C-alpha cells in the first residue's frame, strides 16, 4: 500500500515557468500527474533583479504555483505530500570561495559565505538566505544565496495546499548529486543548462572549484509565444531542433582560461541538459538528462 506520505511533489521553479510532477511510491516511484504554468510578466524575474517591483514578481510566481497545484489535485490529491523544490540556477546566486577551511567551525564558514554574498550583492544581500557546502578536500566552499521572498512564497504555497515543504535546492546541486559520478579523476567541467541559462563549473578532484553562468544557446526561443513546446523549453526540459549551443563552448573556454586551466587537459566535459541538447552541443560534451526518469 502506498500511503499519502509516500507522495512527493517535485517542483521546478524557473524564471518564466513553474513545472511539477506528483509522484507516488517508495523506493520505486511512478508519476501520477504533471503540470506546468507560465509565470506571467516573468521577464523581470531574474537573479540580477533589475525590476522595480520585486514583490509583484513574487506574487505572479505565487499565483502560477497555486494554479499548478490545483491542476495537480485534479489528477490525484497531493495533500500531505512532501514538496521538493528545484530552483533554476538563474534564480540563485552561486559562488565558490577558495581557501584552507580544514578545521573551521560552521560559524566561521557561514561568516565566509555571508562575506562573499555581501561582496557580490551589496545591500541586497540582506534579503537573501545564504547557504554553503564545504566540499571534498576542505579547500572549496560552495555558496548559494536565495531570495528570502521566494522562500516565503514556497512556504506559503505548501501551507495553502497541505504540503510538507522539504528540500529547496538549485539545479546545480540537484544535478551534481545525480551525475557527478560521470566525471573522471583530475580536472573536469560540469555544466547544467536549462531554458536559456547554463551554469558551468570547473571541477578539481571531486570539488567544484570555480563557476560561471550565462546564456548558452545561440538562438533564443520565440518571444511572447506560449504553447506546450515553449513551456517545455522555459522549464528546461526541451530544445527546438534548430537551436545550437556554440556559446556553451565559448563560455566554458573563457571560464577555464580565467582559472588558468587548459581545455585540452580536462578529463571530461559533462553537460546535464534538456531533451535535444546532445544535437546542439559540440562532440566533446557527454550529455545527461536534466529531467529525472521515474519508474
């Protein structure tokens, strides 16, 4: 028997779209329902945050999430399910601090992370929740900063729809946990691409040592067009066959050069990307699926 608390809602929040899957069962899961909704006027919902009405943008996200949960409930009750959230990397500020952190306390590491985010965001840092992870070797501190307003929206949606808010993580962390095994020892590149944005990381002996982000596609999706294919692209799960991604190589080479690394000496180039990414990128990339397969 699959009990109600064995149900999970896997939610993905992107700048332009929210997508969710209601799953049931453990340890083998099956999908009961899927839904997606465009976030209206979402062009301003970017990590750079240049819009004058951030509260209005968050309200639009909240409205889209409510519609999403209502649609899921029509196919199968998500109440009492755990809500696990995957945030598109465009909505998270990610950085890496390099140093000798062996023996540092959690309080000291939090202070380092807070200082890095303050340098990156200035006064806006006060509005962000700062999280960190000390990686293998104790020399690289992976830092993430999430808008507290967005976290409040997620908590509110969970409460209104009877869900239990669980993990909230950026794409990079979700996909790293799933696919890091595909990397080889030594220096490598690990990238996660969704929608029009990609985050690229230099990996050294199992630790993320440097990160960069930006557009990775050479052809933008059609503007102001909302249909299932475009929704799929905005949520990061599919590419148009005409799209190419030479920009990904350009950004990767630039990041490697900035870190003093030779592209020819990388043991692997792994891209976690949407459906169709394998045809869009160069042959040096090993492409993994962005969307997790459900039994």
